[in-house]
C-alpha cells in the first residue's frame, strides 16, 4: 500500500489541476482568429499600448476612449512584448492565466477551510464548468475581474477566520482591492465590498467592520484606484467621465430603454443561462441550494459566506438593466466549492441521496438523447432534423452557427461519431454511479466528459465557425496587395470593423455616411477602401465608375451577415 505524505498529496493535486487547465485552455488561444465583436475591441487597446506606447490611457484607433480600465490590457500587452507581437494568443493569454490561477486558489482555499478531497473536487468542477471554460479562452476583461474578486474575498475570509495572521495580510487585501478597481471599474470593488458588508452585518461583527473601514490600508486602495481615474479624467475630460463613469457603470445598471445599455434583459435572464452554461455541474445546483436552506448551513461561517458570495452577485446583476451572461462569471467560484462540499458530504444523508438519484435520472436521459445522433451517423444520415429542433431554443445570432456546426459534423463524422458514443457512455456511467451513491466515480466521469467536450468545441467547432466568420484571411490578402503606408480607409456604417483594423496593424481612417458622401470624399481621401458588401452594391452602378472591386471576403462577420470588399479608387477611369 502506498503511503503518501500530505505534501505529496498536495503536490499531486496541484499537478492534476494545473494539467487539466493547461489542456483545456492554453492550446487554443492562438488557433482561432477573431470573429466576434468583443475580442477585437480589447485587442485594439492592447495594440495601441504596444505600438504607440499609450499605456496609461490607451485610445482605440488613437481617438476612441476605451470602455474599461486597462488592467487586462496591461497583462495582454506584457504577454505581447514577451512574444514580440500582438496576436490572438497574447490578447487571450491573461484570461487563460487568471482562469488557471482561480482554480489553484480555490483548491488552496478549500484545503484550509475543509479538506483535500473537497478542495480537489471543487477545483475540478470550476475548471470544467462550460461557461468558465469558454471565458478562459476569450479576450475579455471578465476573467481578470473574476480573479481579483475571488482573491479579495478569499483573503478577507481567511483573515476573518484567523487562518491568515498579521497586519501584512490586511495591507495585501487593500492593495488587491485597489488593483481590482482597474479590472473593470467600480464593480471590481463593489462586488466584494457588498459580500463582505452583508456577511459581517449578519454576523453582527461591527468591530471587524470598523477595523476594515478605518484601517490605514484604505489609503492604499484609494491611491491605486483614484490615481488612475484621476489621471484619466485629466486627460480624457468630460468624454472620459461620460463614457466610463456614467455610461459604463451608472447607465448600464440603472437606465432602461434609450440611453441605457444595449444588453437589456428581463430579471430572470440569468437563471436559464446559469443552468445552461454551468453544465454539467449545474444539474446538482438546485439540490445544493435546497439542502443548504434545509440543513441551516448558514449557521456555519464558510457555508454562509460562500452562499452570500454567489447569491448577492447573482441578485445584483439580475436587477441591473444591462445583462450579459459573462457578468455572473465570479459566482462560479463559490458555487464550485458549495457543490464539492455537497457531493463529499452526501453519505448518510437521505435528502442528498435523493438529489443524487434525481441527477442520475437526468444524466441517463441525456446519455440516451446523445445516443440518438450516434444511431443517425451509423445510418449514414445527417443531423439537420436534430439541429432544427435546437434552433428553436437558441438566440437569433447563434442560429446562424447551426449550419456551420452541421457541416462540421457531416465532414468530421469519423471523429464525432466515437466522441458522441463515448459521451453517451460516460453519461450512462455517471447515472449508474449516482444511483449507487458513488459520487467520486460520477464526478470523474463528468470531468472526463467536460474535457472531451471542451477539446471538441475549441479544437473543431469554434475553428469552423471562425473560418466562416472571420475577416483574418481577407485582411491577410489585403496586406499582401496594399502595403502599409498606402492610402487605405474604411467606409460605411452598420458593420463591425474592429478586427479589420487589428489585422491591418495600423490606424485607419473611418468614413461613414451615404454612398454619395463617399464619392464626394474620394479626391485626396484614400486609394483603397474596405466596406461592407451591402454598401458596395449601392455604389456599384453605371453612374459610379470611379471604383473598382478588387477583393471579396469569405468571412461573413460576427453576425454572419456582413461579407466585406476591398475597393480601389479610379480617377478619370485610370488607377489613382
């Protein structure tokens, strides 16, 4: 029998978690070109930092005030400098890095609050949660925010519990709180502050709250946060205040209708998204929450703190006018630890055993449903009929991707057929394990299942979607034909051109307006224009002989509706 020391187990667990994150996140950072709207916006800020040295207050395209503070972009810019170029991989790298650090931090915390088994299971749950995986390979500020919210809250609670001793930890807490302000603005301090205040109020620890509020470290937080905002306000003036302070924070939260956020959704918006993007572990979530109230787990400080962490963040964003699924990313951390606790403490608890059986029946149903496509593949038929049913449940902008997914499935059936069969088998084994109360075996199956699904999605499905949407191949040809420094501009409105500017690698002038306006601006404006195909159809007429079509993109843009063209300007029927 092997006798592992506590240190050996600790090291083994860290290796397992680090290896899992490495396989799930890092191989795909540079494999998928930008094809959505969000990532190129952040990439342009990073490009501005590296190329033009605007680190303190970077402007997109040298003129547009960014919508977020620069912490995420600083890390991406440093990664770009290490690799000596700004690429998709370097811009996405901070998300993968902070996602991995969050998993390791959760494990470290779980060991100190509970035991190694709960800690390891919680780490596996967090690393393999569907929505968390997706954001770990995406160039957005939200994973950076999630890490700093997590480390601030964990540090507070460990100091509160007496696990971390000394004033140095409190100064570190305030330092991280100040840095958190630069992750996504005031929300980086508001979220952990809200949780800490409510926890201390419930526990009636006004002495500890007073200690936090009047500690000298508060000055550190204010100096870090206010220093950047103050300098940015001096440089950006009223425009900065209106965009970052008013619009991105106050209007996005409070204002419904015109003048507010473009992401306005009903108050229940996050509930289905939490269940969908939290798969496969969200199947346990209803039972975790019900059991928490039934057993009065709020009597225990760790359980109360974790539930407040998840519940308050969920409620905060639910009442906000502007909603996006990525906003609730920080609550996956406490939910992972709560789920791990619930699974590890299921023995001898009839209510929890009933929850396992219920999830087992769901798992069995899912396994049988996945087996249907396997039979279809074996019969030599496509999955168009199955995907048509899925289309009804998807957002309009995602429905256009279904044909791409179908094409991938049809072309790579040799790969997906055994994958689907294995997935079906793993769901069935999960169900049987849950029926037998073998929760660790079931959890292992779900981890393997999530790993296989993550590899398939990031390695096959997403590259195929990017191939049909991205402007990167088009811009590679443009860069070959039109050398840098040659007069090139962007024309038209109603399409997202941020990725075009990123792949060009230099600032481009943007002209917006009707076709007639473009013709009026042609003399001395630019030799080449990039525009949407829709705009080109308005201009391509006998009465408009001043333009020549040079190149058309295969990529159809973020919404799958905007192929673009390269147009050369001809003066007097001759090349300009």
